C-alpha cells in the first residue's frame, strides 16, 4: 500500500473537532447603538436621582446589555430561524412604546418587564443554540447564565406573578 491508500485508522471515524475560530467583531447597526446609548444614559441618570432601590437598579442596568446581545444574535448566521425570531421579538419589545410597563409612564423602572421578557427569550434561545455562541455576544460584566438565573428567580418579586405569567404566555404561547 502506498501513502495515499493507507487503511483508515479507528480515530478516522471520530467526529471532527473544529479548531477555535478567531472571533469576528460584529458592528452593531447605528440605530441599535443609538438606542443602547440613550438607554444607558437614561438608566444611569435614573439611578443617580433615585439610588434608593439598589436591587431594582441592578436589574434595570441589564437592559442595554441584553438589548445589544439580542440585536447581535439577530445578525449572527449561526443562529437558527426560530431563535432569531425570539431575539427579534425581544428587541421589538425593548423598542416598542407599548408594553406591560411602559417606560414613558414610569421611567426606567418600566424596563424591568423588558429585562424579564429578554431573559425568558434567551432561556428559550439557549435550548436550540450553543451557549458559547450566545456568550460571544455578551458584553455584560457578570456571567450570562448567572444573570439569566438571577432574573428568572427574581421575576415574580420584580413584576408580580400575574405579569410574569403574561410574559411567559406571550413568549411561549401557554394558556
């Protein structure tokens, strides 16, 4: 047997492992970047003015990072169509002036329902999407999975059980 006709080794039947890829920075579309900047400024001003509730402020500050994460997932070619639809719904929920707790009426505290909506969407996205891909797009300071767990555990206290149930119904079509 010559070199080109070698017998296959038992390791030749193992799945191929891809070598790590270099991360390609994703530029956030200008309209999303402007939204992020406005949102971050609004939240920071709110916290400076009303620093009384640190727990709420902690969750409200997640809004810009969650928004950017979801917007980035929308343009990532590795994300499936169903997951992109969920990411799109969550981005639309952030941008829409009509939601369960409108920011126009209550200020940045109104972002709490947006944060819970985004986290519930991400939880569902992570069922079908590799966690590593999602984490590539996360700019937040804390570990993304810890953030998701924390928001889910606190959702009832932040919004009330009825509103959390409505968000779940909107996302997961539960009756």
